[in-house]
C-alpha cells in the first residue's frame, strides 16, 4: 500500500502523517532552528514525547528515494480542548499544503476525541502563520502581553471551535 496521499491542489506535495518518534528528532531540530528565533531543544521534544496529554506528529515526504520529515505539530489535548504548542514546515516545503494537512489532522483527531476547541499562540510578526490560521477558520481571541521572552513580542491567541462540547463556554 502506498502511504503517500495525492492531493487535489497541484502545488501540494504527497505526504503522510505519522506519530513523531525519537529517531525523527534530528530532522525536526534542523527545521526548528530554521523556523524559530528561539527553537525548542531536543530535551523539550523528548519531554513532549513522554507526556500523556501530548500528541506529536510528523509530516513526511519522499525526495530522491529518501523519506524525510518536512513538518511537524505538537499539541496537548485535555478536557475537550486542544492547545497547539508547535507547528513548523521546512522552508523548502512551505506553500505546498503541508501545514494545512497537519492542522486538518489535529482538527480531525480532536473531533474523534470529542474535542470542541483548538487554540494556539502566534507572533504578530509571523504573517504566513496568521494568514494560514485565518484561512483555516481561527479567530483572534486575545493577546498575551510580552509572551515571547526572546523579543518581548506579544502573542496573539487564536482559536477555532470544532463542535459543540459538554464543557464548551457559551
């Protein structure tokens, strides 16, 4: 069976998504260092892999007969809420629908677990991410002042309602 999924958009790359493993971390850390001013460390990823409430997935693609990590997402699921902690796509693979596929994967998994809300923090300077989240139906819900220690930048809190939930705020 071919694990690579063909996508409808011609710019999209055939990828598959699977559970993050420790052996993926070298590739993940390389992407992390390129994408973020203050990248997560190996120990931070290892802590996420060990947490019961944490879910961590990688997007992989085939290039020159080699399968490589091209993106990843880390999130917590607790009491019907999903908190996306980290989402990144290698710059050479951005614009190919990978982040959208990762977010769709998170949304679908949250719905299967009877989740009703997904939220995240994003830098105001991260225009690509803001555009993606808005396209995916996320709404601005607030600001965390001076959230990012490296720059003192605020964080925009964005959320997406998935479905009615027992614990949902009305």
